[in-house]
C-alpha cells in the first residue's frame, strides 16, 4: 500500500489522525495533514483505508500495490 | 417535463414546505415528511419561507458527493442560496459561509487549538470542569435544570478559555447566540443580537491587541499586526467560534441525556462501562441519531450538476438534510434505533467536504468526558417532568431542549 496526501486539499478536520495516528499527524500551526508513514504495515491498512473514506476533503489517496 | 416535483416555472403547488415538522410523539426522529421524500428518491423540491423551491438532498451517498463537490458553493451572498430566514443587511458570518480560497485562508488561522493532539491535551482540564459542575449539582437543590446547571456551562467554559473570552460574560453571549440561531426571530432582532456579539468580540480583539495573552484571539492579533487579517475578520471569526463552540455541544449534552433516559438499556451501557472505545462509539452514535444541526447544510450550484438522473442547474439552491441522511437504511441498518455499539463514524452530523466541522475533535472529547462521567456519578439521574412538557427547540437552527428538569 502506498499513501499519498494532498495538503492543499486538507481542511484539517483530523479524522485521519483519530483513525490512524501512526500514519497521519497534523501540523501544529494550522492543523494540515502530515504523512508519517507512506507505506504502512498490514496491521494499519484497514484504518488507513477507512481514513481515506471518511476524509471530508478527499485529501488522502491509497494506492494498493499488488 | 412531466416530473411534478420539478417546480421550475414557479409552479409550486404540491411542493412540500421546508423545514418540516417532526412527529409529535417522536422528538428524536427526523420529520416523517423527509423520510417519505427519501423513500421516493435522493433529491426532491421543497418550498422555503420566501417561496423559493430549492432541492432537498435526502440520501447519504448523494449528500456526501455534493458536499465534497467544488461546483457546490456555501457562499450566502450568491443568488439562489437557500437562506434559512430573511438575511439582515450587513451580516457578520465568517468562513462558514464562504468558498475557498477565502474560506481556507481564514479557517487555517484558527485551526491550531482544534487539532486532535491539542484537544487531547485539554482532556484533564475538561474532566475537572465536568467534575466540579457535577459536585455543584449534587450539592444543590433538586430538581435542577440540567441545561443551565451543566450542559451550557461545560462547553462555554471550555471555549471561553480557548478563545480568551471572560466567562463572566456568559449570560450576554449565550442569550445573544440563542437569538442569532432562532429560525423564527425577526430579522431585525437577529441582526441586533449579531451586531452586539460582533461589537463585543471587536472590543475584545482591541483589548488583546493592547495586551496579548495565551489564547486564540491573541494569536489572531499577531496576524492583524502582520497585515494578514483585518480586525473585522478576526472579530467575525471570534463570533463564529464562540457561537459554534457552545450552542452545539450544549445541545448534544442535554438532548443526548434525554435520549439516553428514554433508552435505559443504552444508558446502562455507559453507566456500567469505563471502556474508552465504547464511550467514543457512543458519542458517534448519539451524533448520528440526534443530528442536532437539523436545518440542513445550505448550498448553491455554481454550474449544472448531473446527479442520480437529475440535473441541478447553476444557481439552484440545495439543502443537505443531514438528519435524514444519517437515517439512510442503505448505510445504517435499523437506522431509527439508538444503538451505542453501532460502528457509525461515517455519519454526516459534522457535515462533509471542506466545511466539515472545525471543532469536531473538541466536541468529541467534551462529549466523551461528559457521557462517561455524568451517569456514573449520578446513577439515579431521571427526568423530573413528563416528556410532553419538555420544551424542544423546534424553532432553532440547532435542535435541542431549552430546559431539562432532572432529579436523582
Ligand atoms: C456536537 C457539537 C457540534 C456539531 C454537531 C457541529 C456541527 C457542525 C456542522 C454540521 C458544520 C458544517 C456546516 C456546513 O457545512 O455548512 C460545522 C461547522 C463548523 N463548526 Fe461545528 N459542530 C459542533 C461543535 C463545534 C465546536 C465545539 C466548535 C468549536 C469552535 C465548532 C466550530 C465549527 C466551525 C468554525 C465550523 C465552520 C467550518 C467551516 O465552514 O469550514 N463546532 N459544525
Ligand atoms: S481527514 Fe482529510 S481533511 Fe481531515 S486532516 Fe486528515 S487529510 Fe486533512
């Protein structure tokens, strides 16, 4: 799995951090998403998919690699 | 066109009025009229107070798609915007009623204290506030109005501290906020209340400019001095945050408590568990089930938008009725059941798209602390009146109860 975030789209609502705090963080100054781990381990992948699904700004893209 | 619901050409007969009334016996359920529209299809026409006939979007999938669509505008000054009520001249609304890039520019300036981590740091302080207020309730006479004694003070104290607003002024800002968000307040009345809040925040910003402290308003004065923000913009954001920061959460506390008292098996889950996961899930389910922002998200199309076999024309208004989308049986099986163990984080009670609630981490944390503390500390909490006599906020832009007499 490869995770891409688009900080330009992010509105900082923090849903991704709630779901997968080891993969996503928020910038301290303006709450914009910071990607901590672009290739998360198996155990976190369901939460990352969920984060991409609930992200209100469509700022998270998940590429599933075979 | 043979579609009777499409009211183009001013033909509005048969188009239902919006907002719709709830059923008298079901104060927690969305209006039955919305349920019927949802069963017929994802979009329908409704008629507003001014005779206009915007779309109401009733299903979850279509709502999410439209709220996230950049061709959909939240700008209240655009023709076709489906206003809740007559708009007073010189309104004070901030970025909640603006589009990007202006919306994004302003929202980013106030986001810092609302990040998940910063909010988590505030949890012990909120727990203390909640414990102290419960101590006071238990030491006082009964019955007591839970709204006045607990539901309003909790989020008001928190947002005051965060913004740098003196809590001693709470009667002033709570009363004026109530008027601003009352659907049936006369336009002049609402304008006057808004102007009073605006003048109050402007004055506070002035004082923070002279004497900055460690709070959000003071940080905004830094932006003013750097020429990135006008004083008027700062005051307007202050008004938005102050109103949004206390009215909503207060209603969730009081209405949530009433809903739990009516569902004793669900209340027992919270009273008997200290599992933070269960509590967090309960908060999401209560947000979904109660969906207190029952006036719908208001939007207007910037271009023609095709969706589910319909075309929303450029300049047409849309109302995303989140309350009925959160009861969409396609997404939430048994949607009208309050089920605290349901996994419902995908609800749209905070909206969706770039306007999704800025304060949601704070609201979640406050509600988690409240719901996990109140019923454990007052296990015999009960309603001190008949459900019929509880004054519901049918006339509010935000739903809730005006009073909640409780005893124990
Ligand atoms: C349970 C409590 C709350 C609920 C149900 C709630 C609900 C909502 C909803 C539905 C929206 C979207 C408006 C739209 O799209 O038109 C919104 C936006 C907003 N909320 Fe909340 N809210 C709550 C608590 C808070 C708190 C505690 C704050 C703190 C200051 C807050 C601040 C805001 C702000 C500033 C916006 C505008 C965001 C934007 O336009 O970008 N809310 N809220
Ligand atoms: S969920 Fe989306 S919008 Fe919210 S902080 Fe994460 S990336 Fe940004």
